[in-house]
C-alpha cells in the first residue's frame, strides 16, 4: 500500500494561488469568495476609515502570507497590512 507523503504547507498555498490565477477569469464572485474563506480566518477592519488593518491566515496559508511584501507578522499570528504613505 502506498502512503501519501504530506505536502508542505507553502507548496499547497502556492499551488492554490497559482490555480486561482489561472482560473480567475472563469470563476464567479462566489467562487472567489469561497477561496478567501479557505485562506483567511479573521480580518481586522477600521470601520471609521473603511480600511482593512490585518488578516489572520488559516495555518496552512501562513507561510504564504509571511513572504508577502507589505505585511508585518505579530505574536498573535496576525498579518498587519503596512500602510503606504503617499
């Protein structure tokens, strides 16, 4: 019997994003929404200024978020979106 070797989380996350890129033109808004729900666990929003402050990725997708530019990781596993000054 063959045993399945666990795939590293970063590889799974990258494959998901590449699949999304290839199919984004043919996916519905609902399908894209479902993907966001798969990848993101929580979102912090400043309602007053209507801006997303941070996201908490699901554990399998944390490695992917950790390599994104403009994201700062904290001890609570949140990825803060660094604000670009104009």
